C-alpha cells in the first residue's frame, strides 16, 4: 500500500471517529389507537478521491444513506390503519455531488430533497394503498443484502464518488463522469399511486404509476411492477430476493424499459452472505454485481461487518464501452449510541471504443451514521 493511500485512509478513519450522539425522538400515542413518531439521522463522512492525477479531500454527506429527518402519523380504524409519512433530506453536500471543478454548497436544500409526503391506507385483507411523493414499486429492488455493509459498499457504486470525472491518458478531464458510467438501474421516488399486496407465503406484489412532481417542466411518466420474496427460516439460511420492471415515457427523450433485481443469501450460523444484483436498460446497457459479506459480534459494542464486491457494466454511456469497479467496506455498530462507523475503498475503471484512454480512479469514504 502506498504512503499516499495510507495517509488518506488514516485521515478518513480519524474523521469517522469524530461523530457523536446527541438525542433521540420519542413516540406519542393517544387513546384511540393513534401515534406520532419522529426520527432522523446524521451521516457525515470524509471523502478522499484520487483521479490518477490529483487528490480531492472533502467533508460530505454519504449519499448511500443521506442525513434526513421525518415523522409518521398513524391512526387505527378497526383492523385497518391510515398513515401519513413525511421525510426530507437536509440538503447537505452529497458524496456523489462534488467533482474536480467544484465542491458544491455545504448546504443547499431544495424541494427535490423531499423524500416522502405520503398517505398510506394499510388494510388487513386487501393490502396497502399509497398516494403522494414516495417510493415506486421498484425502489430498492436491486438492494437485497445481508452483509451489513450497505453504508460502505453497495451495487449503487457511484454513491460515494459519482460526481467526479475520469481523466484521459494525458491527464485532462474527460466528459465521462463516474455517475454516467455506473448505475444500479433501481426504482426511484416520485409522486405516485402505489399498491402493495399482503404477504402470501413470503411473496409480496407491488405496482405503481408516478410522475416527477418535484422537478420543473418535467412530464416524465413511469409505470412499474415488482415481486419480492423473503424467508428468514430456510433452515440454516435466510433469503431475500426481488425482481421488477419499469417503463418510462418523457417528451424529448427515448422511452425506456428497465428490468432489474437482486437476490441475497445468508448463512446464519457463520454470518457469511452473498448478494447478486443486475439490471438491463433497453436503450443503454446492463450490469451485474456480486458481493461477499461477513458479519459477527467480534466486540461487545455491536456487530462488525466486512464485504468485498465487484461491478461489471456494459454500454452504459456509449455502445461497446465497459465499466468495472471493485470495493471493500467495513461497518462497526455501536449499539449503545445507535451509531455505525464505516470505511470504504473503491476503484473505478472505464473504457470505450474511441481512441481515448481513461485513467483508473479510486475513492476512500469514512464516516459515522447516527440514528435518532
């Protein structure tokens, strides 16, 4: 390991240890089966990006699980429950929102930071009906994972450095950003109506229709369907899986069809897990992702988790190109304080059919997420 990498890693670890807990939000109930609960999290991190020519070191908010606050209001009506969910990100400088030319604003809240403004009617017999800003049916469909390292490593590999550009062989900045060359082809949050079935033997079915109500002059329409399966009682194993399809139409852009999914398997006795994800977008490309994880109670403070992963993408920017990334991550829980500290290292490689060569890049991200 080079001296430069050791220094960058040491600075990242030091930053991860600076986070500290403060307070926790309570739950209020009434005599009619109603409740109000608020919650939130802070997830500051230290980012060190090396594009092959220069290093860029910044304090950022981890886009894998950004800092946010929200609340739930619930009211029972017999065997059914009406819910209202509000959640917003704080709009802090994101780990995938900086690049070589700009640090971005330290704080810049916009209405697109609204994550949920969502009514849900959960019925005992007919499933759950939702309306408002919130998750589409395929949101999270590629995220099945038992490794416990989602803060440090996931199939959404641009989260910790996706705003930066690759440099070409001469050292000049190219026009290809990491966020262009890598994608998880996962669902999104939109203003939508959604239906989720009850659980049938571990299977749930979802469908939604949505449009981007938070963006200006946007006529995007998306329809999607998803099926999920979860079973924690397969002998020595636990299984989580999902498969979804989404169709998007937007004036001025090509219609597109996405198919994506994931599957994760955990061996409960050893804490060893395997996750596989992938997706295909008919107008651009596809990718495959694999992750090997291990989680155990090595210290009294809480579980310790490690993972190593690999991503391989094709045709995501131009026909015939290839995107590769591998990463390692570690997460340490400190249960007493609802705190998780983490560190991640990831390398990115890109090549296309042009005469341009692109230098490899890498990023270190370390931080701590405190939930309240």
